[in-house]
C-alpha cells in the first residue's frame, strides 16, 4: 500500500456513494455494469469458456439476480452479452447526436450510463428499453444454442400435420412440415422480466416508467420473431420442410426503438379509474403483487395525445440540454465533437455545436488500401496516406 490515506479515503468514498441511493431512479439499474464483464482486465486469468466476472461487477447485482444466476447456470454470460449488445447498439443509434450514449466507470455505486438515468427523460427511456431487449434477445438465443442449462430450443412450434403448398398440391404430393429449433423467446421474455425488472416495484411513477420501457424493449424483440424454413427432398422438391422461429437481428430492434425514441410519449400518473386491476376494496395493499406490476396504464401528459401503446417509449420530463458541460447531470457537452458541415440534421455542425461554431482541419490518415488476394492464402495491402477534412465543435 503506497498511500494508506488514499486507501482510507477511497473506502469512505465508496461507502458514501453506495449509500447515496437516489430514490428517483428506481432501484433496478445497477446490473448494467455487467456489460463490462469479461473485458480485458489485469486481474483476469480468462480460461476458455469461462466468463471472468470481476467481483465488483458481481457485487452490483441484487440478491435476487444472483439467485437467478445460480439457478440458471450459463445465463450470466448471456446477460453480459445482452447488456454489451445494448450498449453497442445504443452508441450506434446515437453516434451523431448531442447525447451519444457514452458509458463510464460504473463501479463504486456509479451508474454505467451516468447520472442521466436519474432523470426520467427520453434518453433514459431508451436505455431501459434497449438493455431489457438485449437481455431478452441474448437469453432466447443462448437457450437455442444450448449454453444455458435450464432451457433448450423452443420446440413448441412443432407442427406434425401434413401441409400442402400450392405447388405440392399441383404435383399431388404431401408436404411434411417439421418443427426445428426455435430461439426460445418465451424463456428470454420471462427471464428478462425476472432479472431486469428486479427492484422495480411499480409503485412510484418513475418505477412505472421503467417497467413500461422494459416491457416495450421486450415487446419489440418478441413481435419481430420470424419463421424460417428449409426444404428437403429430392432436387428441391420441398416435400419435407423444417421450420423454426428466429429472433430479429438486434440492429432492427435498435432501429425500431430509435423510432419510438423520436416519437416517445410524455406521461403522468395514471387516473386511478383507469388502473386495470380491480381494486374493489379500499384497503390498497402496501405491496403490489408481482404479477400485477404490469397492469397499469400511463396517461399522456397532453390530454390531446393518445395513450401510449405497449411498444411506445414513455418519459416523464424533458431532456436537459446536452450542449454544455454539466457535471451535476454528468453531461460532457459537445465541445470537441465531430460534426458534418453539409448536414442540416442533428449531426450537422449547426445543431451539434449549438450555434457556437466549429473549426475545420485537414488531417492525414494512414490506411491499408488496394488490397489484393494472393493464392493461397494471403492478402497484400498497400498503405495509403489520405487526406481527410474534419470539423469539430468549438
Ligand atoms: C461521446 O462524446 C464524447 C464527447 O462529448 C466523446 O468523448 C466520446 O468518446 C463519445 N462516445 C461515443 C461512444 O461515441
Ligand atoms: C454529411 O451529410 C451529408 C448530407 O446529409 C451526407 O450526404 C454525407 O454523407 C455526410 N458525411 C459524412 C462524413 O457523414
Ligand atoms: C490504388 O488503386 C487505384 C486504382 O486501382 C490507383 O489509382 C491508385 O494509385 C492505387 N494506390 C496506390 C497507393 O497504389
């Protein structure tokens, strides 16, 4: 220990930060840090097939989440994959926007996405939805790949009745359709509810917002499942067909959620008369029963707007400005961000730089170029020095 004082200070700080739970956030978001599990790290002797889990990452999980991990061996790797797919997708969707979904050191009680999640704004809605979708997607796929001990392929689409396609009917042959190995969306959906929604009791408005957006993320994965089939039989005659249900690509889930981000609904507390559970007796239970957590309907803030649907994203308050640095909200500001001087969109220098102006520089980048393939099996490239004009916000 080089500096004991620093050590004491760090420990104290970890305590105060961990204890400073902000009640507004809802309580279920610390697991996002798992997205960084398995990243290169000086502590990690990674053996193949074993997910190295920094104990600090494990410590961010709630008790119930650790139990779920124990009961479903292999699932934690899928959750980590889902979370990191979600981060990558979020950064892709927001790459050229003022808020770019950057992540930070999440340990010591800090949130992976930073303090923005303390606000119930659109960006937060997107974060909840994409991470919940990521877990649903990765777990459903991992089941089909056989990497989780407690689930398998979904064979419920097995359909043993003979079918006749038009072509087959013309040729007067029966087509047999057999169920193949489907991605297990049922398991993925249920697991995501259990794991991701842990701690969101659905009591406060913010917890309702989180639950709604988590459900929206899952719904986008579930409703985009597609059937894929493969024909067997002599020379493509397709007398036997194998079909299975496949998850949508995660990119298409991200695209759809980004559209919902653009059209997100601002909501407020539901009218009590609109709450779905029949609360016949006035003795409102202190705890919402688990299965009833999802039975609520959020009311649009503007009474002229329609009620949000189950795939819509919802938020409670307007977004902060992302133009200037704001340490209180963890916003770095757009100084130094790259922008596009010919675009009139959000990636354009006018909007990205918030009217402050930008500087233009010519830089040289060295790239591999003119690659040619040589038999066998080598690719030879030249290095080119190309000129690039870059614009950055002042
Ligand atoms: C987001 O923007 C900041 C500057 O505001 C930059 O430092 C960071 O690398 C960007 N992150 C991503 C993921 O693009
Ligand atoms: C800049 O924006 C224009 C217009 O939207 C687009 O055609 C062009 O590809 C963009 N350039 C870069 C480098 O993204
Ligand atoms: C790469 O190929 C293009 C055309 O094929 C040629 O004009 C260019 O000079 C080549 N560049 C280098 C560095 O060889």
